[in-house]
């Protein structure tokens, strides 16, 4: 396994553990297996009171590629029949999972908050 893949796996694990710690009663949260064209995100089992949430993790040392990442999360949201797709992106020099960045569309934010996104 190459160095970047190891870093990505470690970042996914960091975020997964933070979510598991935040929701200890929910045993569905875990790292998702690779599914190729039908990918449903990097972390599965995450739910809001209004439906499933897809989480795509990006451990990246350069510039954020927000448009590409949101497009990927949108496809995975459809694959998972989820209400929202979010990207969790690594922040430089921040090792704590709770200090990382979350990127999403306003549509997905409204869905997470239970609003109407018709």
C-alpha cells in the first residue's frame, strides 16, 4: 500500500472513530468497503433524524478541490439513497478529528436540518 493510501486510510479511521465516540449507541457507523462504480462514501451508517448521510473523506495536502469532491459526494449520495453527502477534508496541522473541515451544499445542509429542498 502506498504512503498516500495509508494516510487516507488513517484519516478515514480517525473520522470514523470520532463519529463512533459521538454516537456510541449507534453500532452501524464504520468504514465502508470499496464498491467501485457504486461507491457509497468512505464512512457508512451515519444518519440524521431525517435520513442517511454519505461521508467522503479527503486527506489531502494541497489545495482543496471542492467542486470535484462535492460532485463525488453527490454521486455517492445517489448510490446510497441518502439525503445528504458531505466531504470531510483534512486541515493542515490539525490532528484532532473534531478540527477538520466539513464541506457540503446548502441543499444538503437544509436536508440535514429537516427543511424542504424540493
